[in-house]
C-alpha cells in the first residue's frame, strides 16, 4: 500500500533546514481486539505530544517530560531511536536535538505507548530530514523498532488498521470500517503488564481446533465493526490464541470484563497485551461501560482509571516551526 511523502506544514517551506523546531501529536492505540492478534489496531484519543528543537550540542536528548512521559527511561529511549532512524534515512547528519514530551498514554498497559513514541520519533525525524520519506517507509522503520505492526500502523495512519509484515518491503495493511453507532471504552489498573512478560505466557503450540476457530471469529469481528452488529461483535470478540493465557495474570481482568458486559458492552477483551481492558458497545453507553470497567478494577485491585474514547481517524502530521 503506497503512501505520500511525509508532508510539511502548509504554511512552511518544503525545505526543513530553516526549521528550528517541530511538533507532533500521536494517538494511543488498542490492538488485537480479541482474535486479531498482532494484526488489528485502533487509534484512540489518548495522546502523546512531542516537540523537537535543534540544539547547539548534546546529540539527541530528552528535555522536559510531563504526564506519563515522565516515566520514560532517559537512556535507550524509543523516541530518540526512532528519530535517528528516520533522520539518517532522510540524509540527516551530525546535528543535535532536544525533545519535550507530554503523554496521556499509560506505560505498560497495552495502549500503544511504545508505538506512539516510535511514531512521534519517526515523523519528527522525517520532518527535519533533508530528503522526504514516505509514510510507507516510516511504517517499515516502525516495524523494525517495534517488532510487530499492530500498534505502529494506527499510530502512523489513524483509524482501524489490519497490518501484516512481509519478508521484503514494508508491512501491507488495509483500513477497516467502523459503524458510527459504536462506542469504545478502556480502563487500566495501577499495575503495568510488560509486553515481554505477556508474550512469555503464550504457548509455543496451540490446539488445531483453536487455530481454526480464531480466523472464523476474526471474520465476524470485521463484519460486526463495519455493521455495528451486537451479535457479530460478541461472537467475533472471542479469542483462543492469547487472551485465555493472559487473562488470569492480570489482576481484576475477569471481573472487569464481566462488569463491562453487564453494563452493555458487546465485546470486552484485553487491550493489546494488557493490563488495560477494552470494550465496544453502543455509543450512548460508552461512558457507562468505561465506569463499570474502572469500578471493577478499583474493587479488585484498589485502583483503576477508565475512559470512553473517540476513534482518531486522521493520520498525524508534524508541524514545523521557524
């Protein structure tokens, strides 16, 4: 799937050399959506905002970090690594940049905090680079850094995406359709759940019957999302490849998902690798469902946050500053 070069802001010259700073705003993402393991991703309205500015010295370094960005490591940071990947690929040389970041996206909860940081770095590096880079190239770089395409694709493109790596070239992806009647809710406990740990819980082999069942469910999920069909979403949200192996390792997850369904959710599952929970139901009940998720987590674990979130359909664009 081809994509245009990363655009410069319409009020600026196409030459980024004179830009002293650039900023970008990236949405969080939920992934898998049940049976779409390492495939499906959906951009939602919790945001990471990053501003990069040229400096006289210091290489690539983090500046002011606010919100959940304050929890980022100062060394071996994904934002800086992604910036450098795009900057070098676009012909950038030995210059110095500092990054200020403010993030609403909790870390280690399966809401794409790493994918958002990667997307921000790639887009900012491409915005400053002397040669233009296509969004397709950035997606390929993102896959190199992330290892799987389900979060980086909606972070770079927005909306609902189904993305598959291939041996040569960038991942191929298609955009999914979402019915306007659907509402989306997430909730997360105070305790993170590292992706490394979550992947370690997965079996090396699964029963043949489970391998057969998951694509059936995925077909129903895609149709349910497009039609806003409650029965299709309920059936299509069931997974046998990752959710059963992770569910009991996330405190409060079973109670949270049950509470979401009791509050009117049609689909309720783990967000990404967890520890966040994700639900889909009628748009008018999204806040009620988010509250039910949060209250169950608070009851089971002593803490929790919940939000009804809008889908972010638009691809993020960097804005250059003189």
